[in-house]
């Protein structure tokens, strides 16, 4: 990889990625690249295949074909726990807070996968609510607090690429605003973020680039500075 | 002699003691089943065979290798646990995520094979295991005679049950187990080696059964078929307690042993049916079990 040092470091590359749930063919050849430190969104309608793309990266769907390179390493044959240990933090759409664990147990559950993660203290500074409720049952938190917990949980692990699935879904505007601040802070720390997002107004000011997904394929790539000129294209795809 | 409801106190407390001891075995066995069910979502029909293997290993290690009781208490669960890991790795893993009926048939088949092979070698008449000298005799408590070994069985079983409960509810490893019970796929996505955790959990669950087998060796007849009869009652205990509840498995186990013992005192003909009667009642009024979470 040293010969590529003048190019930006490619942290994730999907090539011709197909994914299947049983008989249903969900992803039809996804091609995308995410460089280190970038915040990239996957936009699209419900059922377009955005969440499945994240799950396919984690090897959490049924059958897959194609190629997924993480830090230049092919990962198609890796088990999910090996993928996480490459520095990938995954925050699922349903948040995945464990009801049989306390808030603090939820927070410290994922093992540290590399150095440079946030300490428990830093996390509690970023999310004071979680500190106050650290001994509550995980699922007794409000939706917003659960989302904070789901995010905070992967920040502790030192993962340097976050896959975040619909983190603003169903949350109050003030919480969404807080999540936006958190994402900016993480981006400033140099983390790579792939964001699946329905709320385009949340994603637009944060992202470097957007991929539009439709019918399991990338149909458009829009960089942040093209956003205004391509707004009509985007509106057509998102149906807003 | 003092009487309670027309029954001499000595008889009543004697049956109560037997009930508590049987209950301690039920607790150890249903605890192992609950641990396995929690993470693997399978009903381990090979559990009785693992209990029997624990007892048989104890006897055979003593007869052929001179391994004493205390060493067997450690070695038999380790050996049977390792055997469990092998079974998980080569058999159970291949049907993970399939319908319950497959794991049920597979573990039942494993139990039949193990039992059949041992019956072929040792018959069903039972092997002798001599109680360690230090446990011979007992103490007169005034209202009843307490054999030392029976007291030890109760203490040992309760200690192991408590240690297991503590490990699952209060430690980091236990947090993995609890979380894995809810969503093992997400756990693996966090970088936790879930396949390994599953193998070790199955090994640990059957090791608990083997530990019960070692405890049973000096007081019950050790035969290749000793597991099958016990297992049926243990399944009823698990149903009563609620599948997957750790504390529930322990408490229900002891409770059912005591109820069985009391029934034996007051109405002996019903003693082997009473657990199933309780099961029917629990299923009618609280289908998820006394300690089970409502679905």
C-alpha cells in the first residue's frame, strides 16, 4: 500500500457486492469506496438495500458474492467477529440494546478492538445522561438515550470506521441535533463513518459524499459541493 | 415420639432430606439445561446421558486408574465437558438455526448411542462405587439422623449452583452469555467470538450434569440407564421453572424435590406423579413457567 501513499487511504471498497436473504436477492452489485476520515451517507428509499449493505459488510446476511476490502484486506471469508476486530464498529437500526444488561454493562460489552478508543470517562462526559442512568436496565432508557448508548458503545472499542444505521429514526429534534454534534466531533477525531440515513436534512451538512441506493445498486454518487446542482436528481430518487 | 399430621417427625424430616437431595440434583441438572437453552436455543436431550457419564467416569476412573473421589469431582466434569465441546463442534453446530426438532432429535440420538454403547459393555445391573471413608457415618440432629455424605451433596450442589448464578449474573463473561441469549449475531458483530462461546457454554452445561453425576455415584445405583429416568423429571422441573431462567431453574429444582419428598410422606402412591401434576397446573395458569419471562 506504500506506493499509494499520495492517494487517499482507502478504508472500505465494495466491488460487485451481491447479497441474498434466502431466495431473495437484495443487493445487485454495489460498488463504493470510502476513504479514511470521510463521512459518507447511503441515501435511498426504504427497502433499497442500504441497511443490507451495512449488514453485508459485517457478514451478517445470508449469502454474499463480490468483494469487500477493509484496509486493503479482502474480508469476504471473514467471520463477523474478525471483521469487528479490523476496527469496524456497527450500530444496528434496531439499536441492539440488551435488556438483560445494565446501561454500564451494555456500554462495556463490546471488547476493545484497537487502541485509541474513548475512555469510559470521556464517554460519560459526552453523554451525561448515560452516566446518571448507568445502573438502569438498558432497555428502560428513552429512545434517544438508547441511541446514545448504542453509539457510545462502539466509541469505546477504538473502532475507526463506524457503520451507523438510521441513528436518527424516530427521535426528537433536540436529540437529533445532539447526534449531529457527536458525529462532527467524531469526524474531527478522524473517524471514518458510513451513515445510512432517511433524514436527508440531518445528513446533508455532515457528509462529504452521498451514495444513492436503489433496487440494491448505487445509482448516483454526489459529493457535498455538487449537492445544490444535483438537488433535483436527488429529490427524484428520494421522492421528497 | 412427636408427630406432625399423624406422621412421626423423624420420618417426615427423613423424607424432607431425601427431597432436598433429589432437589439439589434437579437444580444442578435443570441449571445446565437452562444455561444451554439460553445461548444455543436447543433442548439438550443428551443431558441425562451426560449426568450418567459423570457417574460412570467416576466409577471407571476409580476402578481402573485409582482416581479418588475428590479428583473425580474435578476430572469427570472436565472430561465430560470436553466431550460436550466435541459434540457441539462436530454435530450441533451443523444444525444451528434450524427448527428445534432437529436439535431435539440429534441430542436424543446422541443420548441413545452413548447409553447403548455403555449398556453393551457394562449391562444395566449397576456398578458399585464405595463412598470415601470420610463420608461414612453421620450425625444425630436430635429429630433425625443426617448422613455426612448427604449433607455434603446439599452443600456442594448449592455452592456450584450459586457460583454459576453469580458467574452469569454478575461477571463480564456472564454479561456475554446474557447478551448472547438476546442477540448473538450482534455480539459477534462487536468482535466477540460467539462460536467459541457457544462451544464452551455447551461444554459447561454438560459439565454441570457430570458434576451431578459424580455426586450421585456413591448414593445412587450407577448404571448406563440412570440418566433417562432422571431426565424426564428434570424436564418437568424446567417447564415449571420457565425455560432459560437461571435462578428459576435452581429454586424450582429444590422446590420440586421437597414437594416430591413431602408427597412420599403423606401420600406415597402420588410421589412420582406429583411433579408432573404441578407441571400441568403451571402450564394451565402460567404457561411461561414460574420464573419465565412472558413471551
